[in-house]
């Protein structure tokens, strides 16, 4: 995987709603908020199955009904198409 740069990066980021670039890192992040812990955990479970299929695993942190997600491809040293695909899948799972 190669890092996204230039116009391809801009176009990829433009497709994502609610995701922002992480200051000081070549990564994107989003906070998902659910009605309760069960919904948050269910989201993480479904997202984990997709991540495993993509062979790409998020950095995430869960407290009660909130899941903070950061995506970056460590092997590539930054943001790649793999991160965009996982972000899109997470958005779809979250509804």
C-alpha cells in the first residue's frame, strides 16, 4: 500500500463525513456515539470483522457509548486507500 497524496488524497477524504485529519500524524479520526454500551460494542464487533477481512486494524478506544477511532496504515507510514475503505465500512455499520 502506498500513502495517499495530492489530489487522490483530497478526493478520498472528501468522500468521508465526520472524519478529520489528526494533527501531527498522517491519520484520520472520528468519534462514534451510540445510544448505549451494547450498541457501541456491537459496532466494534461488526467493524472488527470487516477490519479482519481487510487485514487492517483500527486504533480505537471505547468508553460506555462512545468509540473513538483513528486510522493509519503503519506499514505505509500514513493514510492509504485501506484506511478509506475501513472508514467507509465503519460509517455504513454505524448507520
